[in-house]
C-alpha cells in the first residue's frame, strides 16, 4: 500500500455524465435523405443540385444558430455542459498534443512555493507531462492552470487548450466574479468533492503495519489544561466571529488563546513548544476554519489530528465524510455554549470516555498531503475524450449560485447562545 491509498471516508460521485447532446449529425443525415430523393431523376438533376446546395446552406446556418443558442441561452441546460467532438479537437500542428507526446501544463500564477522541477521529477510526469510557469510558452501549452485567489486578466485562449480553474481557499478569498471568465474553463481543481480534479488538504489511510499499542485511557492523566487555540489573525470578520464564540465558551470552560490574539506566545517556528502543548499539556484544541464552506476541511484539522489531542471543529460539511467517527467534537451538536462546556467538563474528568476519542488510531492514520492532483491532471490530459466539458460560469459553480450545487458557504460561524 503506497501513499496514493490515502482517501477520505466517502468516495466522490463521478461527475462525467453528459449534460446535453448536439443534433448536428442527425440534422445533416436528414439533409442527405432529402437530397437523395431530389436527385432521383437525371432530367431534374441540374435544378435539384442547385436546390440541394441552397437547402444545405440554409440548414447549415440554422444548425449553427441552434448550437449557439443551445449553449448560450437555453434555460434547460445546467451550468456545466459538454462540448462536441468538433469543438474539442486539438490542433496538433507545431504543438506537442499527441497522446504519445508529453503534455505541456502551464501554471499561470503559482505561489512562491511552487517548484515545477519537483513535479516534473515524479514518476507519473517524467514521460507524459511537463509542468512550467513560463508564460512565454502559453501558445504551446496543452493545459493552463489559473489560481483564483487573485484578480487576473486572462489571455486569449488558444483553440483546443484545456483551462483549469484552481482554488484552495474559501470563495470569500477568491476572485470569482469576472464576466470575461465565462465559457472559458474546462476543468475545476478544488477541494470540493464534485471538482473535476479533487485536491484534498489531507486524508486517512489504513495502517500497513501493526499500530503501536498505546493505553489511550492514560492520556488524560498527563493533561493539565483544558482548551488550546493558536490564533494570530484577529481582525477579519471571520476572526472576530471565532473570537466571539471563544469568549462565549470561556464562561463555561477554560480556553487559552496563544498567539497575537491572546496573552501568551508559542511561535509557529518553535515546533517543540507546539508539540508539547498539543500532546502533553492541553486536553482539547480549537480547529476552526476561516470560513464555513462545503467540503472545506484544511490542515487546521488534519495537522492537529496527528497529535494526541481532541480537536473541536466547526466545518461546513458532513464531517463523517472526511473524518473517522469519534475523532473530534463538532460544536454544531450543541445548541448552547454552556451545553458544550458541560460536555467538555464531563469528558475531561473521565479517562475512559476521553480515551475513546483516540481509538480510531488503531485502524487509521492521518496523512497530508493526499494523492497527487497533478498526476491526475496529467492522466486526464492524455484521455481528454472521456472528460470533455466547459463551464458556462465557473463563478456560479464555485459560489453555489447555479441551480444544482446549492450554496457553498454559510455566513455565520455559529448562532449558538450562551
């Protein structure tokens, strides 16, 4: 079992089911039948040929209008639709687009941590794809990846290119509202389970060796403090909501805030300090995301689950999809902060009940990162006929404004009362 066996606990639904069909072939087939009947007599062949040419010209024009109307204005189509084979044919002249050749992937606006050579050295890439951030080869690129965390002026799309919309932050932190982006993007690369390219922040895999047996019931004996929260972002709307919730809970249960938003310090760079606090000192840890969005489970949760502490989470998802049962505490299970505080008090005073929150470790281990999305992208580029699609408005899909996906995020952290 290798690293690619990492998974979340519920497999994604296959999204590659055609949404609409073009009727071009059927219409031209009908035209051929009509033409054959018109050419039945040699005496009428000259006149019939002219009529057939005129008929074919008119029919071609109407067909083009039908296709254009079908894609742009039909209210029956969903936000995502497939494109015809004629539209998806890639011009191969002077480009390395053949399935037997390497596919060129251009990352238009990568972060400073992006290292193309590390991706190109991977086994899945070496003979099949080549990643670069050099915009000068845009016209030669088979696929172009755009990161949507910043405002972009898009180049003119080359015919046959695959454009990928990448977003790893919540929609509130992405610039998804540009009209010029409509009808441009073919694939999505996000943490949403219905993405064309799924990029999770973490996952779990079964142990491939005998797990070290620990007496989890003894963990509580070494814990001397209650709830820990590392917080350095204090002034955004989301941060203020999280701080407000923590203050509500502090009336019922002790919470220590460490970082710029608190009174104590434990720098991110001091790994020993953080390891000690998470594994030896504190009983619970607040793993709050900066936004409450569907499928948005980040390293704030996965990284903590590699420590001997119970995370308290608030995610915009059905958490059982991503996390093992009884491995966390979800604040949405409590109507009032005082109810949550009472539950934490009870758990912190019962060694056996507290130890039950670590039993999942006998079967799984948390892993980050998860299977390589770039390898998946490379594979799909060599199998484009299976994955042809085009997004009318990738912004609507991402924000959940289209009629199929539903709202992506919630506006409030919690409506919980004290």
